[in-house]
């Protein structure tokens, strides 16, 4: 189960989420700012996954200078898409 | 009626950088758009971006509205549920044609407020009047719920439904715009004028904004940051207007203290409607707290 969200524009990021049965949250990050902000980006991504109850997922993130709220949003959308799309109550 | 709603600047909710850039232009209100500005394939991602932005960016001083998708689409209800849970307190309802449309949204909002321990009635509604039917029902729409704080006119869909072209003279809109203003004023809510789509024609935009003020609109929708300062200039009272209004208010206060009835200021009779108009001008100028 794979979902993708975001794009390669400046101030955005591209996230690929692969849902797993186990293994926890694994984050593969590509960013020019990894040395400076890698820890913060990973924390934002992990927080977002947990906020929507996803404890086992591989997140491949390409980051292009975006703020935390964008990382969180893109991670959530990618996970929801991997699980079959957002629910329309 | 107390909030300044001179400008409502539309901002597509699908672009991350727009969440940061838009408040820089200091509109009175921002309308984050989940409807027309967002492609069908990105409705979910725009909603997620908006919810995260609302939770992390300080928009204080700017009133935030969200234009949700119509409730009859697969996205509308989820839009309302998610953005209200994220903290949005003003929903713009598109294509509003009757009081029943408002009632449907009101019922949904009441349910969401109860489920999430949000104060009942705290989420407000702006109804977009965009069809001939909506124009004819604009008063019943404006009075359909205590949640309604404004009605706005949308000329693009309106002219499409009317089967005519939108012209720069806007003759085809004159009755509808006036009707929306009258309905809003009679219901004591704000009336917001339509957008001006030709962003290169600033002269035409200014002319339409001046006309909007003349016929009684409270403000105008904007789709480009450059339009914001022009609308603020047009809708903010001049120094002379403010000075004259302050004189009237002071004279009225003095007359009240002395127990006098009708008074004169600069040789002109001043009664209650004149005083109310002066108070409105001072309020628009943001001076009411100083007096």
C-alpha cells in the first residue's frame, strides 16, 4: 500500500508512504538542509504519522525548503492515500 | 457588523507558500479556497495543508474564512468537519440558493460542535450568492441563521446562469448587486462584492470598488494582493469625513448631557440617522476606542 503527496516545488516536499505490518516508523530523508534541520523534519514527519494512528510506515521524503506544517500535511495525505484515500463522511 | 471586512483576499489552499505570503498584504480577511482553485485530484491534500497551517501559523489580526466545497459534492462535508476541528470558525458556503442550504450547513456545524466540545453557535457562515435564485432569496438566506455574518455576491457564476457575458460596465449585475446589499443591510449582516477577474485592469477594478462602496457594500472580494490596498483606500473614510463625524458625535454627546433634542453642527440639522452614520464612519476609521 503506497501513497504519494506533494511535489518538487520550492517550499514544498514530496512524500511517498509505504504502509507496513510492523517495523515502526522509518524515515528516509533527502534534503539540502538535512544537516541543519534533519532532526526537526524527522520529528514533524513522525508526529504526523502518529497523529493519524499510523505506527508502521516507511516515509521517503524529498524536502525542498518547506516549513514543518507542510511536512506534516504531506505525510498525512500520503498515508491516507496509501490506505485508500481520504474518507468522505 | 463591527468587524472590518473591507477586503476578503482569496488564497488557494493547495499552495504551501501562499499560506505564508498572503497575510503579508494585511487584508481584513483571508478566504482559503478548497473549492474552485483546487483540482479534483488535490482536494484531500489541500484540506490537509490548510488544517496544518491553521494549527501552526499565527494569523491574528486577520479574520480567516474557508470556502468549502458545496455540501452536495463528495468533499463538502469532510471539508467542514476537518477545518472546524482544526480551529476554523468561519465557513463560506458556495452556491447558496435558499435558507434550506444554510440550514443543512447549520445542522452539520451543530453536530460537529457537540462532538468536539466547541461552543455551540461559534462557527459563523458567509453565504455566497451566485445564482439568480440565490439573489431572489438573498434576504431569507441572510436571516436564516444567527450564524450568518455576511452574504457575498459572485458575478462569474451569476452571469453564466443568466446566460450573459460579464461586462466591464457591469450593467447586467446592477440589480443583483443592489439586491444583495439591501438584503444584507435589512438583515444586519455584511455585504461583500464580487471579485474582479482581470487583474491587469486596475483602473476597472478601482471603478468597480468605488461603485461597490457607493451602493452600500461593506467590502470587496480580492483575488490579487495589489487589489487589497486599493480597496482599503476606497473603503476607509477620508480625513475630512472623520473630522466631521467626530464633530457630530461630540455635539450629540453634549446635547444628550444637556437634555437637548435635535442639534445643529455647522448650520446643519443633526438627528439620529446622521449620528449613526457618523458613528459608522468613525468605526470604519478604527477610532471608536479613542473617543
